[in-house]
C-alpha cells in the first residue's frame, strides 16, 4: 500500500509539473499570437491615430523584446513582403524600435539583408524588390546610413556593365533601384547629391541604349491613339525625371515617421553590408519586361478629383499600391474589393477609374494575367456590389472604350475581354445597351467588332441557353446569334439510306442500346468495307469503321457530358483498336466535328477527354486543327481553346515526368550519403529507386520531351505554311495582305510563343535553325524575333 501511495504521490508531482509546463508553453504561444496580431493589424482602421497606435505598439514590443526578440523580428520580416502596402507603417515601427533598442534594430537589418540575398539567389525578384524598397525607406527613419544604401544601388546598377548577359537581368536590377527612388530620392538628393547624380546618369545611359524589339508582342493595342503604350522602364524613368524636376517631392506616400522625427533623428544608424548581385547563370529566369496599360486620362473622369498624368510619379505610386492590395487579397474577392475601395487618400483621386485601369491592366497583362482570369470577373462584380451608385457606370464606360478600340486590340487580350464580358453579362441577366452596338451586325463577320459580339454570345451560350439569348437580344443581332447546339447524326437524316455505313450504324445503335460488350461492337464493324482499300495497299485505318462507330456512339451519349464520358469509357477498347495511327486519330476528330459542329463546348470537352484517355495524341489534334476541314472555323476561339489545352496537356506531362526524375535522383543521392556516413548499411530502403529505375524514368522523360518538341515543330511549321501561302497569294494577285484573317492568324502565332514561352524557349535553337530562318517572310520572322527578345 505504502509503495503504491508513494508512486501515486510522485505521479501527482509529475502531473503538477507537466501542467505547469503546458501552462507556460500555452502562455508563450498566446503571447506570440497576440504579438503577431498586434503587428499585422497595425495601420488598419482604428479610433486612435496611426501615430499613437505605432507609439503604443513600439512600447509593447520594447517590453517583450527581452523574451520574444527573435519572434518579433521574424514577424516584422514577414510583414515586409506579405504586407508591402503598409511599408511606411512598418519602417516607422522599426525606426521606433531601433531608437529604443539599437541591437534589436541592427538584428532586424541583418536578417532582412540576409533575406534579400537569399531572395536574389533563389530568383524571387519581386520579393527582393520590395525588400530593397523597405531598406530604402529605413533611411528616412534614421535606421540605415544613406551612403551605404547608395552603395547597394551602385552595385545593382553596375550589373548593366556586365558582359554577355541578357538584357532582362540588367532590367531587373535597374527596376529594383528605380522603384525605390520615390521613397528615398529626396533623402539621397539632400545628403549625397553628387553620388546620387552619378547613379542617375548611369541609369539614363543604360536606358537610352536598351533594345525594345519585344514591345509590340506585349502591347494591349497596336495603336498609341488615344493613349501611348509605353515600355515599363521607359515609363517609370519618365516619372522619376518628373519627380526629380519637382525636387523629389511627391504627394502620395503616407509617411508616419515624420511625426517622430525628433525621436528618430537621435537614434544611432546602421551601415548596410555589401550586397552584390549573384553572378548570372544560364538557368536563371528573370522577370519578363512589360508594357504599361493605359485606358483613362484626366478627360475621362469629368467630375471630382483630377487623375494624375501618365508621367506623374503619383500615377505610379497609386497603381503600385493598388497592385499590392490585389496581390495580398487575390484569394478572397470580397476582402480584395473592400481593401481597394478603402484606399487611403481616396478623396484626392478618381479611385473608381484607377481601380478599373489596374484591374483591366492585370487582366490584359502579356504573356498571361498574374492570377486566374475568373478572379478579375468576380472582383469586378464585388466592386459593383459595394459601390452600386458609381462603379457600374464607370465599368460600363470602360467596356464601351474597350469595344471602341477592338480594331487594334491584341488577339490574346481580345479573347480575355470576351471571357470576362460574357461572364459579367451572365451575372446581370445578359442585360446590356445592345442597341448601341447594332452597327456591327452589318460589318464583315471577320472584323473585330462583329467577331467580338459573336464570340461573346457563344461564350454566353455555355452559361445559359440559346432561346434565352434570342429573347434578350434585339432582332438585328440574329446574324450573330449562335444556332441551337444539336448533334448532327447523318445516319438518321433524310437520304441517309444511300450512305455506305447506314445499315451498320443502325445495327450498332441497336446493339449498344441492348448493352452489347465492346468486343461485340467491334465484331459488328469488321465487315465494313474500307474506302481506302486498293489491290496492293494495306490501309493503316478504315475511315468508314471510324465514322460509323464514333458518330453512333457519341450520338447515343449526346444527352450530357457525363453520358458521352460513360460511352467513351465503356468502349475504350474499340476506340484504341480503331485509333492505332495518327491518321486514324485525326479521322476520329473529324467525325466528332461533323457530329458536334454546332456545339463548341461539347467539342472542347470531348477532345480534352480523348487526350486524357490517350485515344488521340496532341500531335493529331494539332494536325486536325490545321487541316482544310477546319479552315472555316480556324479563327474561332474554340479552335484555339482546344489547341492551347492540348499544348498544356503535353507540357504538364513533361513537367510531371521531370519532377519524378528529379525526386528519384534526390532520393538516391540522399540514400548514398546515408550509406557513406555509416547509416543503414545493411538495410536498404525499398522506396529508394535504383540507377536502372532512374534510367528507365529518364528514357520516358526523353521520349515525352521529343513528343513535346515535335508538337511545337508541327504547329510552327503549319503556321509558316499557311501564312506564307497567304502572303504569296496576295502578292501575286496584288491584294493587301493585311486582311482580318491574316491579323487573327499572325497574332495566334504570337500567342503560341507567349503563352508557352517557358517550354518553347527550350527549343529556340532548333526553331532558329530549322524554321525561322532568314529566307522566310519578314512578317513571320518578326514574330519570332520579338519572342527571342523577351529574354535576350
């Protein structure tokens, strides 16, 4: 008994100690959570002033520094890149902490510099740019010595003097410096005027020599009327020149540290260590250049505050802040809309116009929008809900302006505009001032405006039904209204008795309805004659078999996507038997098109399913889309939806295999290291791949890469052939080559280059050697040269 009692008493003591430990740990976690909440929420709406909140927070953090210094510094460093829209709030807070605790300020700067070096090394250039800006603003808070920041800027700008590097590397580092100058330019001008002047001179010299071959590929519009479409560095440099002429004074940046100048100027400052950009590596991927999107100027916002000019630094600062808000909240459309409309100093600017210009600017960014296209549609709807009295009118004005400028709009942006507008209409009962656009119904259907309306209605058809659209639109739009999507099954049409496969088609339909097996279906087809058959030739496929089987099966599954998928899954064996060659696969696609030519969405979905189930290959899809059978639909959006979907499938497959090889190599190397270090000498992990397994994986990868390369070669070769034929025909007939058809096709070629630039770039040498040689037409060659210039 006594022994049990003793054990129990010891156990109780252990429980008490354990509870104390848990309580202590729990208290520490609570305090850390409280600190994180206080730091991340500072600067949000409050009954107190921002200055008093910052002073109070600095006092709280100062009291907790002894026990939670590393946690506080870690949270602040995360806020630098995750909440850059509150940059000056956090630089002020760091300044106040530095004034109270010099060591803490030094540690923060040291860790932020380490993070910056890591970001540059790991190619996180956007985060690096924000960190450079933060360090710059710390000069204003008397945390960092101005001369040491200038030394960092000099190191960045010296990249422009390096030999044999791509222009995008120099652009990246110059942009990091330029984008920080609105925050720190005045301080550098006052304290280090001569050195600062030399830095600006070096930047000016570099910018004046840059090549801009890439610019036409990145513009939203081909015309500069009414607004110039400027290259991003040229535009920012013009804004910086303007800022310099105003003695580096701007009216947009919130600077809470000015209220604490008396305290901050007494603080000891830190000197930044040397920050030298990592050497260039061939595998480094730098940010692509951009063109600044302009849709409005001060004449478009007639009432209220005046919009800053395109070369005013305030225009850049407002747009940059709006971009940062979208980046922070892009996963939550409601929060994003609320944050945009709560923009500080909103009473001094035409906020609705500037928000829409930034949102559409992102949607039309080339080569692709930063976020999912559906995000921008849902964000604009949320903005309309929050500002029902003003924003819908500005959005309607913006839409009309975009419609008016369709003639010069880039094909990719044209497509995104269609997708957004159709989605937007579907959320507002397809109501629109259609009467204003009636004029387009009398134009050539291939011209941009009628084509836009037609494609919008085809997209709306996916979100509604044909009769609803017919009832909504004025009668004049009948020529552009899509027909009701229905399957065209020729073996049940009048006069089908004369077709060679009609009897077999009816037998097959009856058998499938009677739940026959795939083998029984195949037996029914075996006696069909082959129209390709000749005495001495053994055809590789039977087009009649394919036509009867595919059209009958897909017609039986016409009720829904699910019915079609179930039919394909059940008779997968027959499909594989019929589709042994690429020509047979193209025949399957042609048969599907003949059945579903009025239902574009069904065709997109079925091709996607056939690719997933490996019934057809990506090369077969590309060859089918470029075939004469598809000539009438070649400029339609759905054709290019299928094309890009096929390319993406191939790219995804190659990426997956590459990852598998890389992971396997890493596992094997880790296992070998363990063995060398004396661990697991006898027992080998069953999951670790062998060299033979990796070799087989690499063979699969090489095969997939070969297929990918072949796919791009097919696509680019077909583009060159049809464009060259068009240009030659126009020249021989003395016609203008620049027809609507030519515009769509040449811009589709450009779109393939841009949308898949990461993958196409791998084969740039092959393309330059085999296809885009000096003897092809200059109009086609220019597209290739613009693509090459993106990374040169």
